């Protein structure tokens, strides 16, 4: 009997014992093609030699120091690597142990900025429905994942949420993408005016929405209008790239494809590729200068910020991405996977939408394509898909509540950047078999 408190108490989990490129191997010898990177984490697969060697070498030199006493070489080098490639204006980095901590840090930095500027009345964050920003109480408060929030609702701080950029469900018939994007973005202006611009700290959004709604990419012009609105009303723009960043969409920073720079940007999963727990918050020069010219400090911290071994692993991952030309590979293999999904599922009666960017793609499952009606949530289609896929040696990331927080199912795909053409074929074949087995028998 396991003494671990697992996520699902009655579920029996296979024991993972080894990794081989994009495969995870369990104690019985079963191989699983990791088509989701765990949770969009394992961008280099599970056995990248140079990353493992870099971590071992750092352990031999210095496993850990506390940031209250020292900085360290791997953290300084990784920060320089990120800042020199970051969107314009982001000049400092704060290293954490994961995405929730990174987003918590961004919220506190944003609040601290306005206090230091003499505007303590700014207390409101605006975010979006069908979003996810982490599992701390603060990040759950701004998140729009109804299922994850439900039990903790009485403990959460108030937040204001607007619609996501969700063209499959919210674009009007005959409406062009550009017009829809401007209409969706203008909800932010309405919310700011309703709250009072002088009370708003910032707007928080995933550049490409991850697990809650399944690879929802912004339509052209949406994020540029969002940036314009934030500038017009003096509101900070905080972009969450915990899932979509670090190459997942084919760009090191996903917002580069949209041609904008945020005031704060978070990343995590692909930063360390799962080889070490690490996240980061990148901060604009304006925010840093304001804090430096005021109190000169940031009242926030965790035990493992700037962890030398984690930063050494993260730096090795980023070097591998550049050395092996993996950003371009994400774009080419992402296009190949998208084409394979379109060919196999484009006319499937229960696949309503295929979407995403790079190797960050999703299928939205619907009971009726014409009306876009989801399956009955009581059926728990997403859970059935996951179980059927695992039984066939495929790891994917299905979730429920896609459409509105209660109804709807999707399957998120985020395979390692090293996925081959043959493994794309394997992914699609196994996914097709899992979907066929998971759909209701009456269907």
C-alpha cells in the first residue's frame, strides 16, 4: 500500500522507472509516448544527456545556497540568457520553483509597484474566465477554472473576470477574426472603467490558454489591443506563459508572435523541462526602478528562489534548445502534427475544433458539430479518454469544463520538441483508438 496521498485516492497509478526520449517506461516495462509533456513540461523528453550532466556537475560544485546570503553563478547566467532574449523592456528575473509561485510573485510585484508609486488604492486585478494561473489562494483567485476554485471559493480574494478570446464559441457568424479580437479585448476597457482606472492594478492573461480551455491562441490583433488599453488607463499587463512559453509555440516567448511586450511575464514548465523544479518572473525596468527608488526591497520570498542546481538545469535546457535548433523544429513538427490531426479528425463527427500554436495543440470534443453542444458532463468523457489513452501507451492531457467551466471536454497535446515524424503517426493512431473507445456506445 502506498503512503503517498495521490490526487485521486481510488486510482492505481503505474510506477514510472525510466525515460527514453519522448517515452516514459513503467515498472512492468510498458512504454508510454508522452504526447503531453506530462503537463506541457518535458519539452526535451526524459533522457537528455547534456542536461543531466549539467545538473550532476552543479551538485558536485554547490547544490544550494539561500538567496538571503548569496547569489550564484547558474542563476546569474540563466537570468542573463533570458533577459537578452526577452520582449523589450523586461530587464530583471526572479527565480521560483514553479508556475504558481511565479504568478504569485507577479501579483505581489504589481501591487508593490503601485504602493511604491503612492497609489495604494489600486487593489483590483482583472483576468479572464476559462483561465488558470496556479494553485495558491491568490493565483486561484484570479484564475477562471471553476472546478479548481469551487471548494476554496470562500477563501479566495475578489476578482473581476472578462471573457476569454475563444473564437470557436464566441465569434459571431460572419465576423472576421480581427473584428472579433477587438470586440473581445474591449471587454477589458469596459471592466476598467466600471471599476475605476485608479483602482486597477493589472490585467492577467495566459498568452495561449493552457489546460482549462485547451490551447486557446489569441486571434490577430487581440493582444495588441489589450496592450493599448492597458497603456491608455495606466494598468499593468501581466502575461502568464507558464505553459505556452519557453519554445512551446515555436517562439521562446509566446507573446513575440503577437508583437507585444508585457510589464510582467511568467514562465516555468519548459524553462527546466522537468529536470529540476523551476519558474521565473520577468520584470520591466519601470517596475524595478520604482521599487529601487522607493523602499529598495521586495517583501516576498521562498526558500528555494534562485536555486543553483535548478538554475543550472534550466540553463542547460535553454542552451540545448538553441544548440539543437528546437524552436524551428517546434514550428515544423507543430505544423506536421496539426496537419496529421486535421487529416484524421477534421471531419470527425465529435471533434468540433482543432487549435493551438506550435507543439501546443488541442481537440475540442462535442456531441454535435452543428450546434457545438458538449457531451453531458456526467459522462466524464475527458477522464475516459485519458484512461483509454494510457491503456494504449499514450499520455495526453484531457480536461473537462472546456466550454463554460462545467460543460465541455478537450484533449491537450504538448509533446516534446524532439518528437519525430514516426512518433507523430504513433500519437495520432493511438489517440484515434482511445477516442473511439471513449465515446459513448450509443454515439
